[in-house]
C-alpha cells in the first residue's frame, strides 16, 4: 500500500521533515482503510460531484493542487523573499491532505457512479479531513489548511499557506468546471 501510494503520488517525498511525511502518509492510509476506497478506484474517482462529467480524477486533483501551491510558493520566495514566510513542508502536507475527507464524504454507488455517502450528508470533507488528520497528530497549521481550504474557511483569516491551497484548489475547480461554459448556452422551457 505504502509503495503504491508513493508511486501514484510522488509529492509525498517532497516533504523534508520525516515525521511530518510519515504522519501525512498515515492519514492517507487510514482514510483508505476506513473508507474502503482503493488507490485504483481513486484514480478513477471524479474529484468533485459538482462537475458532471468531471474531467479529472481525485488523484490528479490532489497532485495538481499541491504542485500549483508549491510553484506559487517558489515564485513568492523568489519575489517576496522573507516578507512572506512560508513553511513549504506544511504547504505540501496541506495540499496532499486538503481533500482527504472526500474519501469519507463520497462512496461508490451500485452503478459505479461516485455519490455522497451518509457520512458526507452530515460532515463535509473539510471537517472530516481535519478530524482525521488531528487523530494522527498533524500540526494545527496543517489542520487549519484542511479545515479552511473551502468555503468554510471564508469566515476566518487564512494563513499564507492556507490561502495558497485555497486558491490552488479553486484554480483547478473553476477552470475544469467552466470548460463546459465555453459551449453555446441553450435552454428549453419546461
Ligand atoms: Fe475540497
């Protein structure tokens, strides 16, 4: 499982702090074990139920968000330097874990479609993801990134790392969502 996970998501290895990397992997492994999702199924799971058909998998989304945020952090470092201090390890862990709660929020329906689980009706993934990560001792800075990465986080002040994850997430979400809108709008009365 561990090797398969690292092969599918090589960005785990970018986390320099061995303890943080281990905890991040443990949260992933727990989410897989508790949800019943397999890595093969996640590579075919739409990353959101809000875009249908969805052009990217959960694994692709997690990697895209993590790498988008990382590249932005590199630019910030180059241009702003110490004026915007960023913890790149926290940023990577937050990117890799921001949607981990989706393994609990979503499940595979009978027909193979991805659907909302019963759990997901009560707790959206920012809540379930932060709770799961807290169990494994992830630092508060990373819990904050998970909890605040979506609309829920609009009610609080995000850290710089959490802002990068939030924007990287929405860059992917909105770009893929709006591919559809480039088609000619049409409607029928009904
Ligand atoms: Fe999310």
